[in-house]
């Protein structure tokens, strides 16, 4: 009876884990987080731009099985930052430049830690300071399964 109960509980847990889509954050060798892939789940990427040395915030949502880049905020214009009218609605709010309504779709995200870039993500209300966990150059994967 105990073996049957243990098997039933194990099967129920396995069914739950495999039936609910998940978002994985980590490297090829290490898991940082696994969260339920809920519709409209916010994901924020924060880092210091490697050239301008100023903060950048990218705000995304998980929708229809993809990550949607909604807006990018940054404090100085320059190389590698969006500015074109085709990128979205561009405006300034105080010290921030904002490109809103970007609506870029990504199936998966690949990020890299960098020297002095302080890469962090916030997913499902939890903060992950990836730059403290991994040395510069490590590829961080954000994907669904």
C-alpha cells in the first residue's frame, strides 16, 4: 500500500511539473530559477551599458509562449541603444530616455554577464543578481519548456 501511495504521489508531482509550462533561467550547467510560465508574467532585465556605463532597463512580458520586449529605458544615448522611430514610441521622462511600444518577440533570451555590467533580472517578483553568481562572459539562458 505504501509503495502504491508513493508511486501515485510521485506520478502526480511529475504530471504537475510536466503539464505546466515553465520558464527556466540559468546556464547550460546550472539552474538559477524555474517558474510557472504564466500569461503576462513580467520579466525585467537591468544592466550597466558596457560602453556608456549608464543603467539600462528592459521590460518584457511572457505572452503566447514568447517573451515580448515592451520598452527599453536608458540614461544616455549611444551605441547599441534603440533610437529609431521604427523601434517604437520614443520620449524622455526626466533623466530617462524611453522607447515604448517596441513589441519585439523572442522565443528564448540569451544574456551574458560582463565586466562591470551588473546583470540582474526580475522574474515573477523575484530578483536574481546574476553578476554576483557568475563571472564575466557566462551565457545566461531564459527559455520556456
